[in-house]
C-alpha cells in the first residue's frame, strides 16, 4: 500500500474513533438527566407510566452503547487488519489471500460482540441461548452446509498452500488455466480460452490438481518423428540447436532431445525443455514444431509417414521450396563476388549450392560462430545485427540478391555479426565443398577473389560498422588466407 493512502486511512480512523469515543464519554452525562426528567414528568400523573418510560429509554441507551462500542471495535479491527496484511506482508513473494483476513475479522467481531453485549446485559447468557436452541441450530446448520463446507475447505487449502495466484493448474474434470483469485468461497481460474471458471473450495478439495508453480522452471515434452533413413545423431543435434534459440525456452537448463521409441514407420523422438513462463506453453510448443519443420526442410530430413499409411515404394517427400537450376544460376551470376567466374564455373557452383529456408525471426548465423560457408538472399530479407555491451544493434537490412558470410567461406573467419530473418526467408548456402573444386581447377581465381574481398572490406570501413571489419590489412594477406584455408599449393 502507498504511504499517502495509508496516511489517509490513519487520519480517517483517528477522527472516527475520536468522535465515537467522545459520544461514549458524554452519553452517561446525558442518560441520567433524561431518566430523572421522565420519572418526574410521568411520575406526577402516573407512577407506573414513569417507570415504564424510564425503562424504555434505559433499553434505548443500552442498545445505543452497544452500537457505538461495536462501531469503535469494527473501525479498530479494520485498521489493524489493513495495517498488518497490506503493509507487513507487502514484501511477501506470495499474495496473502483475503480468506485469512475474513476469518481473522469474523472471530474478533464475534468475541467483541459477546463482551459488549454482556457488559450491557449481564443477566442474559448468550452462550446458553445459542446452545439450547436445538431447532435453530439445525436450521442454521442445514442452511449453511455448503457455505461452511467451502469455508473449512478454503482454510485447509490456505494452510497447505498447494498453489498460489499466478500458478498454472490443471484439474481433470474442470480444465486448465491460471489461478487469478483465492477466496473463502472458491478459486477463480482463467482458462487459455480467456474464460473464467469459478470452482468452490468443497469441490476443489476432492479433486486431484496438477500445479505448475509460477516461480519454477516447469518442463514440457514435444514429440516428433523421422524416417529410419535419417541419422538420429544428426537429427538430435539439429533439433537441440533449434530449440535453444526459441523465445521462452529457458537458457538455464539445456533442452533434451532423445529417441523415445523405434516405431513401425520411423524413429519417434521427444524434446524435453524448460519454460521461463509456463502459462505460454501452447505458443512455445507451436513455435518449436514450426522451427523443426523449417530445419528439416533445410537439412533434407523427412518426417515419418502415419502409422496406417501403406507404402508401395519409398520416395522422398516433395520439397515445397524447389527452385530450378536456371533460377539459382541467374541469382549467383548477379552476385559481385562471383563475377570472375566463367559461365561454366558459375553453373557448377549453382548445381552444388544448397537452398535453405528459415522461419521468421530465426538466426541464420550468429556472431562469433565458426564459419565455413556464405549465403545469398534468394527470397525475403535479413537483418545484420551485432551485440555491443549487451545491446543488440541492427547495422543493415539485406534483401534479394545481397550476400553475407563470404569471409567465413573463403578464410574460415568467425562470424562478425548475427543475421536474423525478418520473415520466411530462402537463402542459397555455398560451402567450402562447393567452391573448392572450382578453385583447384582455376587457381588464378584466388587473386581475383582476394581483390574483391579487399574492396568489400574497405567499403565496410565505416564508424558504424567497426565490429564488422576483418583483421586483414592488405590484399596479400587475404590471398594467402584463401590459399591456406582451401589447401591450395603454389
């Protein structure tokens, strides 16, 4: 609670308590003169009427005292309640339920009423009145059966604290969602369809509840499968790397990818990963499945067919991202770095290159990663980013026909920046196996490529691109690095 709000409540409490206390002090001074006046006034005509009037006003004053005392006690209890539960426990990591406050207040109200009532009517035994009224007790018990059941079940839940506000709970017969409120009557859960479900405490006490605590690393398992023709070791490595880059996947525990079963039609895998925010697990599961599909398209890994599908012959799944060799040739022919290549050499490079498809927001290369290939943007766009002092900065946007990573291909230099896709993006990957046969047949290309690389390095020599510059100082160093990396003689 804010200090100003607490101060206002304190001032109101002092004023109210002061007024009620003043009335209680002044009341005896007013009571005696009024009783004497009524006795004298009515006694002069009819003594019995005077006694009756005095008794009537005596009862009125008794009731008025009970009301004033209870008003004072209620204000004191409410102020203490607010002070203790809203101030003393404000730093607690779990929100204190209103159930404890209600029980605390009800007990004090009942005790205070008994004390104040007995002070005004000492001859009336309230305890005996309630205990001897059997019929009244039966009626109240039947009427409050469900209410009392919810109250005591709520007390048990509050004592055990199996879940807190913000936790994700799953109840087999009621559904799944995030706990929003815990009261003496029941628990309010907001489902993942954004609906509110209110479950009474008495019903909740009989259910088995699965709880994913809010401040805990909770795990999820996602399943997928591949054909037997695909290497399990390669599949595990690719999927693990994909999952680690997904938002909301905790970086504190490494995701596990393992073979779950050798099925009738393929290898069944499972991914076990931990979430930062478990309430978003539906979106995270969906994103993992999407990224796995894109990774499999890039690496030519095939999903297993459904169990009941009969195969007459085995053939690879059609790739939805097939490009003709002419399209790839035309794309590479317009890349400046490959200008020294002849038409035949460019055709060989196009045939050996690989078309890769990446999901929106996926990293193609990461800063500091070892490089042995370059990429040409075929469709879509990518952002070139660097991280300086923990802050990610976008240097430029590359679009169709632009290329990046050439130093990794030609010299094996580590990546100087991270490249992220803006949307679904297709790139042509050219690795060392694609270019090495061409350089071995035509070693003179090394000098031309080193010259182009040096010119490109100078074009990047700008203040905003300092982190993108290479370590090479002249054309000779680039020339020697290319020959050394490709193992060329001479």
